[in-house]
């Protein structure tokens, strides 16, 4: 038998050692158990079906008054990975959590569980034994369905849909000649205006992962290839009205929400046997910002971080210390001789734990995406915590900028995260102080030269590109390689960010500070992001 309680023992041992050293972990009892971080933590990296990769949250551009959450699992899914391909785990629970009042506890929980319909039996190894022309085609021998439940304000879970179809893994042209049709049949509209999709998709994250070879080869020679081009992930996408997630249902008074995803498994399970999740569950994976667990959190605490809820984050001094004095700028200084901004980085504490607000006493004099900016929040109940925060009141950008807030586009990362936000290039500049000076660091101006995803995103829900139907080639140049240089040159030609970008929006406090000031808070938060999910996954 295998059991995640091994991670619990590891966590208790770590906590005990830290407490013995005089470090108190507020709110963490000895019974907490875990199984790991998304891509990087030691345990969950070996369990890809429950391995959180990315979380996106943004105002739906084509549907006013709705917010979209996109959460991904199962990293580096190669299209030719048969014969079983890449199902969701049936003995796991997949959650999207939303905090509207800032106490770092979920006010809304959306919960998915998956079921198999397997007709292969002892007759065949095939996923399908003929062309599949519909999602319920009899030739599709292996299918999955899901149950979606929701709970608001701690009330009992309510079933929203059951037996809903999952879009199958994309096997290839001979088996699935019109995969777009299959994907469309898995897109379900539910009562209340909800849209929901579960199934395979192209991995929307884009970057050159040769960053790990001494930060792009030690001389920026190893750039320009989208390492994730051609790979797929398992996606859950949900679109709901603002009123379902805003505090008291009032987005004008309370526009800011915080989002994170978690995966749970049964605390004890038998290897090789799958079935419905029963009995006590343990949280084995967690993801908010696409950043923290992988690079900010030291290796010895990754499993522990993934086991806990956000309300416990600020009580971990060892982690807070890594935020105020981050490792990454020192690495860049050592390799590229670009001076690291001086510690302590209190701006990063604001970004990581409170959101951007003047009400927390941090150095960023702006009100953007902290729940403290919500009119009906009880400040005494606010708990600093790590999560992806989004101001629903910021209008959809007519011309989104891939550099997000750093370039004056307040709808971009870290105010939520859109599929097109270029975390890598934002991060490289912000961590080196470009946001503080208002000027790009010339030595790193071209970034990783991967400025867009290899496949175009859709204009409507679920937005993610169709999964790739053939294996990635050994060399995967960025789809935007030719545009990258000109785009980077265009950015470099702008010596400062745009203070005028901060304007009043519905439900948003007027901001009286330059874009540079807010972007300062991106710092390590953003740079950490492009390290985040791949470390464990790319290891042999």
C-alpha cells in the first residue's frame, strides 16, 4: 500500500526541526499531512495526473460580467503517449478555490471528480477501435465523465452536473478526424450561466526551459525555443458570473478575489487500484501564483507548503525570509553581473501575501488587487496569504500587452493571469529592478525570445488551443520567433513605463502611482514564475 502520510511525517519532521531552531510555524499542527508541490515538489512530480501546472484567472473578454478560471494538470503530455494516454485520476479530487473576504479561506469551492467508462476489457489495448466522430461514439472504448459540485460560504456541496463528458485525449487523425467537434461537445453550459470544460488542451505556457542551464547558457545563447511547444495538459475551465464569487455578490463594492487550486487524494490507497474517492483525503498539490512553490519555497518545505491552506502561509518565517531576500537576483548577478536590488524586498511581501494595496502599509502606493480594497472586508479578519489575486473591476484591455502591469496593462499579470501574459520576459526585467528605475535592463532586454504560445488561443470559452495531435519535434522553435526580436526591440525603445495607465475603473480605487511602482512588486514573484512548474518535470 502507498500512502501520502509519508509526506506528513516529512512535514512533521521539518516543522519540528525548525521549531527546535526557534522558528515558530503559526497554526500548523503536528497532524498536517501532505504529498507535495505541483511540478517541483519531490512527491507530486512523480504523480502527474494530480500535478498542478498552471492557474489562469481573468475577466472573460467576450462575456461581460463573467470571470474565467483555467487550471491545468498532467504536464508534458506527449501526443503520441498511448495506448492509455492521459486521463484524469478517478481517485482524486480537483478543486478551484476562491477567497473574496481576505481571510485566506475559501468562500467558494468548485470540486471535480472523474469517472471511467472503460469497455476495452480483455479484448484490446486500443483507446478506440475505429474513427471517433462524436464524444459518445461506440468506437471510443475509453471515456471519462465528471461530477462538478460547488460549495459557498462553507455550506454543504451541491451537485451542479454529473455524468458530463470529458474531451478525450487526442489520439490522432485516423482515430479522431475532427477533434474540434469532440471538444465542442465537451463544452457544457449549466444553469446559472456557468460554462464548464474538462479535457485535453495544448499547454498554454510558453518559455525556453534552457534557463536551467546556468540561466540560458551563461551568455543568453540558449534562447528562442519554446520548450513546451507540441505538448499537452489536462485542462479544467470554468466561467461563472462575478456575483457568484464577489463578496456579498457585489462586484462594484467588492471587486477583488483570490484564487488557488488544490488536488486531493485519499489518504490511503492501494497501488494499481482506482475508484471513487472515499474516506479521509489529503491535499497533495497546490497552486496560486505560477511562481511560489518552485523557486521561493526552499526544497525542504515544498511538500509542506503543498499540504497547507493559504491562511497558514504568513506564519512560516522560513518562507517569508525567502521572499524578502530572494535567491534569483543573486544568481543573475553572479552570472551576468547585473546588480541585484537590495534586500529586504518588502514590495514582494506585498505581492505575495497581501495583494497590491495601500492599506497593508507596504511600499507600493497603489490599490489594485488586494481583498483589503473591498469595501465590505473586515480588516481585522484579513490574513496575508499566497494566492493569485484578480480585480474584476479592471476593464478588459482593448489591446492586451504581453508584459501586463509592467507595461501599463492593469488587466495583466499579476492582476490575475491571462493566457497571453509573458511571465518570463516580465520577470526577467522586474526582478532586476526595471520597475523601480522605469527603464529596461539592456543586458536582458530580449528575454528568452519566446513571446507567444506556439498555438493561437481562442476568442471564446474555453480559450485554450486544441491539443496537439503529433509529437513535438526534437527542436521546437518558438512560433513567434520572428516576431520576438521586433517586439522586444519595440519594448526596449520605450525607456519608461506609463504612469498614466493607472485610471479609475468600476469597483477599483483610483491609483496615484506610476506603473513602475506597482511593477516593482512583481520582482521575484514574476521571475520565479517562469521557473515554477518545470523543475521537477524536466528531470529524467
